[in-house]
C-alpha cells in the first residue's frame, strides 16, 4: 500500500494599521497551491472601534467591516490553483479623532494563509516565513 502525504503551504504576514483605506498589504499565492484557510489574529487595541478591516482574494471581497478583536477564521474552497492569486488585506482608520492618530500605528493583525501544494505543479515562493511562538489565535 502506498501512502500519499500532503505537503502544507503556509504564508505568514503582518498587516499594520494606516490612516488610508487604500493602503493594502498583499500576499501573492503561487500557482500550484490550493488555499484552504486564512487565519487572522488581531493585536489588542483600545482603539478598535475606529479601525476597519478589509480582506479580499483577487476581485472577491471576503470581509469588509469593523475590527474584530476575536479574530477571523476563513475557510476557503480554492479551485483556482492553476494561476497565481493575490490576497489583499487592509487595516485602516481613515475617520478617527486627531488625538489618537499617533497611536493607531501600534494596531496590527497577523495573517496565516494555509494551503496545500498540488501534485504535478512546480511552485516557487521565497516569501515563506514562520511566526514565533507568540503567534496565538484567540478564537480557538
């Protein structure tokens, strides 16, 4: 009996807060990788009521709305692994009081994109990094 093992793809990024909604942090997912899950773990921020989050993949908006301090777990059924894809994130505070603007830059969220390498595809992705043990998901 031959046992096949699936090799997992993992991509980690940090999205910092900005005053401009149009500033996006992007992650290019290479062809040959099928995305399964996107985990978002926000930092603790006392200014969360002023922050807005945005998540999209290519042209499809996955989430846009208020800052969710408990985190987000997005299950993805990705059949588009024949082409490169772009996942975009934004954390903005474009309508916030002037007195808190200097502190907004401290807010951020960490993103972990989990997928699988598809058999028969050569994948070149030199952006793979790992978070340290402080990366925690508060919604589990």
